[in-house]
C-alpha cells in the first residue's frame, strides 16, 4: 500500500513545490515591477492630460468666438435702436447713485427711478455730471443734431448714468458705473418708456464716449 501511495505523495509534493515556486516568482515579479508599473501609469496620465488639454484648446476658441459674436449682435441691435432718437430731439442728463433694482424687471426699475428723480445733480455728483455734460455739449455743438434740456417734461429721451463708485489708480479717482439711454413714452403710438441702449460697467468717460460713437455711427456722422 505504501508503494501505491508513494507515487501519489511524490506527485503531490511536486505540485506543492511547483506552486510555491510560482508564488515566489510572482512575488519577485511584483517587487521588481513597481518602476515599470509607475512608468506605465505616468505614461497614461500624460496621455490623458494631453487629450484634455487638446479638447480645452479646441473648445476655448469656439466659446470665445461665440461670446464675441453674441456681444457684437447685442451691440448692433443697440446701435439700430438708437434710430429712435431723431434729429433735434432734446436730451436730459441725469446722474444718480446706483441702487438695488428688481432682478425680474431691471429696466422697469431703472425707468421708474429716473422718471421720479430730481434732474439737478447733488453736490457729490456735480463734478461727474459736469464731465458727462461737457462731452455731450461738445457733440451737440459739432453736429447740431441734438438739444439739451434740464426739464424732464421737455425731454424726448434721458441719458442716465447709474453711478457705482470710484476706483483709485495712481492717486487719481475715476468714477465708474452704467449708462442708460431711455426714450420717453409716445402718447401717439401708446409706446411706453423703454431702455434702448445700455453700456457695460465702465469708466464714466468711456460710457458716454461709447454712446456718442454708436449714435454717430447710426446717423453716419463723421
């Protein structure tokens, strides 16, 4: 019986030895391969970073072009609406401190604020008002296509600067805010007052310059 069992035991021992050798080889393989594995992982990471970077580079110009086109379309629409200001129309300039407006109807809030406001600038805003008025009067004297008024009932449209604050650059304070062009209601056509042009938040001088530039472009004044 021992003779019959001996071959089986020998075979079992050989199998155990084979598995043990295989286990040692696997352990040695794992111990010697971290550098290779690390290189493979880093290589894959570089490929993913390169792919993501390429996708971002492809997407960014497209997004930038869309934003520029949208801004250009908005600007063109605003310039077109300035045709509602006719030659000889009277403009009223108003400067007020920016206030919180309703998020659902911001233009309606702005119009209500302006129509109830005192056109006379406060002492705090007089220098800002004077700067805007000087630029407007320079345009009026050169092209003679608008008139200025200080009474709301006499005005055909309102140039409203919503003053946000001052920013100090190199010891000089610059006022900034938003400029709105508001045409008054037309009883003949039952048209309500509305905002037809609006600047971005910028320096006050740049805002009035942008409006006058668009107005000249709309009218073909050079």
